[in-house]
C-alpha cells in the first residue's frame, strides 16, 4: 500500500511540475526585435522571430501607422485594403489604414479623412502627419520605437509637433502595443468637438459584425461613404465594453476599455483597446462601428451624447497634451476574460504615467 501511495505521490509531483512548466512557458516574455529599414521608410517588429507589425512612415502617405498587425497565432487582424486587398473584404474608407492616431478638425484641416482618394483641388482642406526623425529603436523583452513628426498643412506649415513612443511586448498568447503620443502646439490650435477621431484601428473582414444592410456615412464636408452589407458569412465579430454594453450599441458610449472579438481560423481573436485615466475625456467615447472601424474619440463628445456634452479642445502655442492607449491582441479558444483585461489595464496604468 505504501509503495502505491508513493507511486501516486510521484505522479502528482510530475503533474505539478509539468503544469508549472507550462505556466512558466506561457507567461514567459518573448524577445522583441525592432529592425529599422530606412530605405523603405518602415521599422519591422517581430516577437521571438514571428511577425508582429511594422511602423510605416513614408512621405507618400498621409500619416504614419502600424500595419499589418499580427495576432499570436499569426492571423492578420488588420484589413488588407488599400495595400494588400484580400478576398471579399470591403474597400470603403481608404484612410482607414492599420492602427493610427489623428483628428478630423485641427484649425479647420481634416487629418482623419485624408487619403489618395481626395481630389487634388480639395487637398488644401486636409492635413498631413510627416515623420521627421526616428528618435530611438530598441530591442529586448520590451521593444521601443520613438519618433518625431509634424502635423502640417499643404504648405508644410507646422500646426503641432508630435512625439510618439510605441512600446511592444509579447508572450505565447498575447501581443501588447502601448502608444504614448504628446502633441505640442506650434501655433494656437483649435480641435473642435467632432465625430472622427482619434485612435483608430481598421480590422480584418472576419472581425466585422455581421450586417445584412447597406449603410451610408457622411463626414462634416458632406462626403458620403457607402458600406455594403456583408457579401459572405465570414464576419462574426462582436464588441463588449467594461460597462457590459455589446454589439452595435457600443457606439457612442463611454467605457474604460472596449474589446472586439471573433473567430479567425481555429482561434478566437480578442482585440482590446484600453483608455488611460490621464487622457482628456476619460473614460473615452467609443467610435466603434460594426463594419470594422474600432476607434476611441475622447475629444468628440457632442455627437455621441446627442448634444448633452461638448468638448471644444484647444492648445495655446507651446502647450502640450498627451494621449496614452494600450492595444492588446490575444489568440485562444475563448475571448479574453474581464479579469484578464482588468489586470492588463492595471499594469498599463502603473507602467505608463
């Protein structure tokens, strides 16, 4: 009997050690490699040799952005259009490229909607964000990219100077991007309350919410964009916020965080954007659309509150403001739990001030 008990105790020890080893492996931080490629105006980021994302900052485009972005299981969670269109995905809103940050109205210039699709005779109404210097790149358990950029008009006159830090972390089942952006006014700047802003992500076709209706969206200049109904059964996404709001009802609600999740291949992909208590307008309004635009807009409050709140933000020359966001991409059999998101948010608040 004693030998049997010892044998079972031995098996239990093996099982515990195996579980601890698996847990340790799962929590182990991956090495992040940050590789500048100045000849192609991009910086490539990998996690333990697997693709993570790229910072694209060429002057031929209207802003810098991260694209594509990969989940831990190597599914691409960003829409391919307009750079690498994929079958059945929509081709609306060509200014929705990867992960970016800008705003629809800065001293009357539209930075949000600017793209190759704007006719030359109307370009003077739009703004550009041009990277003028790569300040730092660093590899390690946390990868770092720091850039300096200018928000300019068509004459290259600078309205705001931007300093952005991207921080990258990863493990077996998560990818984490922290974006910290400080904007400094080079002249008096007005950013009136408006719908389109500020941190934006355009997601893959599968992560859209299923839709059987064609919808029209109009910007402040009267331009109409038509989003067709889903032409296939691939879209299966859903939103949920820290306040428990789900689906299309998330749009125009405030929350500390918002998650978009859905099946891609064999896994459920979860994308969480976490707002920061130090940001203006916290907790942010979510400009989260079913067709695949996942955005946080802390400065546009009037349209979301139906006129009950207004934030007409401004900076005097020399003043600065900082925006901080954490984006988490996870792969697994189930979506990220609220408790897991709470821990990720707490870590974000502690590590980024």
